[in-house]
C-alpha cells in the first residue's frame, strides 16, 4: 500500500530522492574513510574518537550540501528527504564501521594473533601471553586511557570511578541484569 | 522516511524478543542467537513495510518516497544499523567489554590499585580468567591451538594476523 506519487517508469527511479540520498551518503562515506586514513597517517592524534566524530559531522554536512545541489540543479522534488536519506546512510555506515575499527585497535584477541605472528614459528608459552595481556601493565595502559576519557580518576595509587563512569556502569549493569549476562568481561 | 520509522519500530520489537529469549532460555552462544533472531525478524520488517501506507498516516508529503523500493532499501540499512551497530554492540560491550567491567568493579567495590583490580576483575574472577575466555574464542574459531602450555597460530590464524597487521598499518594503530 503506497501513495499516489509512485513512479511508473524506470527513468523516474533516477529521480528518487531517497535513492539519490543513499548514493550520495555511500559516496561521501567512502571519501570519509579515505580522509580518516590520510588524517591518521599525517597526524599523531591523542583523542582519535573525537577527531573521527568531528570528521564525520563535517562530511555529513558535505553530503547534505551535495544532495541539495543535485536536487536544485536537476529540479527534483524531495530535497529534505534526499538530505535526510544521506544522513541516515552515513550514520548507519559509521555505526557498522566503528565496532570494526575498535576490534582492530583494541581487541586483545587481535593483539594475541599479531604477537604470535611476530614470532617466526608462531608459537609462544601461554605464561608469556598472559604476562602481556592479562597483567597489571596491560591493565594500567587501559586505565590511563579511561582516565583520559574522564571515566576514571586517580587518587594516590588508587583508581576511582567518576560520575560519567558511574552512569555508564549503572546503565550497562542494568542491561546485564535484564539480559541475565552474568559478570562477564 | 517511512523505512527508517519502521526500522525503529522493528528494532524495538527485536530488542523485546531478544530480551525475552535471553531471560527464558539458557543460551550458550549468545551473539549467534541474537543474529539468528534478527535474521528471523527481517521478513517481519519487510512485511511491516509493505502493509503500511507510504505516509504511515502522519508523515508529511515532502518526506514520503514515491519509489517504495528505495524507501525499503534505506529501511533495511537503518534496521541493520540498529541491530549490528546498536543492539549487538550493546551486548558485546556488556558481556565482553574490559573497560566496562573495570567501571562496574570500581563502582561496586570502591577505589582500587592496579594490582587489586587484576585480582578483583569481573567480580573476583581475575584477569587470567578474562584472558582464558579470549583464548577459548580464538581456539573455537580455529585461529590458535593450545598444546599444553604452548600456544600456536593455525594457518587461518596466520592469515587473519596478516590482514589485521595491514589494517593496523593503514590506520596507523600501534
């Protein structure tokens, strides 16, 4: 059941505001990925997440601008719908991409594979891997990042949770109880 | 825009079904279970999109797509994002997130030193338990094998390591 504005011919499909928005969104997202790689290659950024968000927002702006220009130059209807579709497409592709990025960047499993691969024979004692990835040194590095993102604070030699960190812990603690996940980690 | 609205409704329904499933059943491979449930809800999403009017009874004409297939495509993209970027990531963080577990441990037990956290991690299971869980995952996926106290890469593990090393170089991750 659809409205009376439905297209009748194949030639009309090229005038679909949603399709134009999707294609523009995909195109700008690919350019965003390329720009992010160039940015990371050129600069040693401390807060990469903030940089990625700022870059994404800029490129979403460019996508909206592109859909608007395309609509006006071709006298198309649905400028707002086209812009909305490009924003949804870019935001969706970004939420697919970010977990993938964090797996590459922070996963202990990935780091384990890379550590083993760096050995010619690909073999290491479990004890040595534990010393690298289940030790106080590894945890300290993660805690330093959490302090930088203001989830934790340092009190002498002890770490304490901040209000921001407490809110996150409470929300996810509730989700763990709702889904009966157990302690996990 | 209808597709995005339907995707949000379908996402809420999927979350509810998953919650009921995880509470009622003793699920071992939860991520696989969640993906299966999502895949089963995709036909329901498409049906819901087909049977509802283009304007859903409240959308302005300017936000109504004349070509339903394009609207459905945008809806599928949004629905996949709601699940893979939203619900499934919430699960991954809640069940496997190291930083989140540290936050929860510190919230429940109060301030701790690094050495105390290594022992108290995950309600007293400790960091070695956490790493054993990761190792189990790598063995399950045939990326490494463990012979006694020695851990070795499998051929597929070596191939995966090559890909990850390349990606880390491209993204300049050290």
